[in-house]
């Protein structure tokens, strides 16, 4: 039943049910020109202490109504927020100041969905609608194979052959880098090789037969006995792993980490949830299919107003957990929703499946980073949401710069 539901979710085109009837809607990725972000100067900073505790929640969040009252940031403010820190594997750190070009400043646009139900429970709302992905046909194939696990306890998503997108709070609390982030590792899902020992045994047999001699029979009996014991052990271990439903990981060290200055404000103020995203560069490139970055559309341009993401929720013992839900509210930088999620899933890539305008195929792109559960001030009342940070044109340009090292490949998104 679960497999059937997943097939329907992932391979049914964009149909929307309205008043009991089906109506096809044209949901398309529309490429748009993005502002240019250019590196101006890079400074060396003192090495961080790596003493912060990983926090899954920002203490104070300017809510939807609060954000409507905020003035549009000036160009100099945006350039300050989009400047970024880079911390390297050896613990050294730099700050890069940037210039923003070709930007048209527009008034902050905040849209509130009318009639969104008020929830009171935290993180998992009512009936738990999450799916644990246990079938390897799904687990090790796109899009689920793009999900990764961080050694600090968060999730992330592959966005290039050597880069992972995650939440900034997974490696930095706004003032210092968290404990363990100096030797940060990323776990990539991998398929276990069921026939791992067969080739090895065959090669030994070939060497035995080539050597000849009277010792051949005795050696064969000895190796056969060892092989039987090895098979018994492997079968026992395999049965245990399947029953537990736990994936296997290939762990890779992180070469460097980029965090926007809007988040890493140090002593100058609290971290801003709008900038809760970070990019990790791996020491070794992987060969998996990754998910491309996209610019977040408004709720009205999302099929059914739905978003999707997969991560490693702490309450499910390293299982990959998938969920989808509708977005309740949005601001210029955040998506507010009630996707069921527990700690450990923060940092997951939130994605949509829309039509490619040229190839007329359906394509998934990352449009936000899941930040976690937050209390938000709405009309003077504290409401709890699960929040995701949207990929805006400016953030798209910044992350693209981090990946490529220049803005040459970042003109459209």
C-alpha cells in the first residue's frame, strides 16, 4: 500500500481536485534573470572556538505580520547580509565581502493564506503522515538518494557533484560554530553489495587451480569450510539489517563550509532565520544524481500548494523519512507549513516537481531549506509552525557563486 501511494505521489502529473472534478494546471519552471553577486574582498578571521551547542530553534522570530511592517532592506544592508564566512577543514576562517549588481529593489511582498487552521501540537501535528523509505528501489534512487546525513545530527541535500545544502544552524548557532563541525562529515546513502564476497572467493579459487600440487584438495576443503561460515554470518547480519530498515552510509569529510553573514552575526545581534542556510563542499566528489537549485515560486504556483522533503528524523533510528504537505502561509523569505517532522530532519532540501518549459518533462528542484519548528508572532499571538527558508533570487545567486567560485554560471535561475 505504501509503495502504491509513493508511486502515485511521484509519477502523477500536476492535477488539482476542485469541487470534486479534476482540472489540469500548467505548473512550469520559469527561468528568470537573477541579480549578480560578486566577491569584492576576502579577509582572514581568527579561528572559531567550535564550542557552540547545536540548537534546533531560534529564540525570537519576527512573524508574518511583523515582517509586513519591516522596511525593504537597503542595498548596503543586503550586501552585508549576503557577505559570507568560510570555515576550512583545518579550522581557519575567512570573511568575503560582496557587491550586488543588477538588483531592482522591490517592496517586501508578504502573502497570507486565509483560513489556515491553527495548530497547537509541536512538530508532528495530529496523525503522523511521514513515510519511512525502506524499499531500496526507492531509497537508493532519485530523488531520495539526494538526501544526506550530517555528523552533527542534521540532514542535507546534494546540489552538485561536490556540494551539500543544509541549514546554517546545523553548523553554527549565530555566534560560533557548533561542537563537532570542525571535523564535519556527510553521510551519503549507499547500496550494500550483496555479492561482495563472491568475486573474492572466485579469485582465490583461480589462484589455487593455477598453482596445482598435492595441497590443492586440502586447501579447497579448508576454504569451503571458511566460506560456509562466512555465508552463515552474512545471512544472519543481512536479515538483521533488513528487519531494522536502516540504510548504509558512505561518510565523506567536508572541505569547507559557507555561511551567510545574515546568519553568522557574532556579537552584533541574533541570527536571522531568513538566512538559515549553509553550503558544504565535500573533499571528494560523488557520482550520484543531485537535485538542481530553483527559485521558490509563490504558493499559488505550487501544484496543490504542496512541498516535499526527506530527512533523517531522530525518532526513526537513521531511517530516511519522506513527507509532503501544503504550505499554510508565506513571507518573502519563509514558508510556513505543518509538515510532520522531528529534529534531525532540519537542513533537508524542500523541493517541487514542475514542468521544464523546453523539454516538457517534469523536473524536481530545491526551492527551500527546512529550518525546523518555530514559535512566530502573528497578530500579537504566538503560533507554532514548521518553517522553511525560501531560495530567493538573491540567495540563488549567492549559493551559485559558492558552488562555481564566480557568477559566470549564475545569470538565470
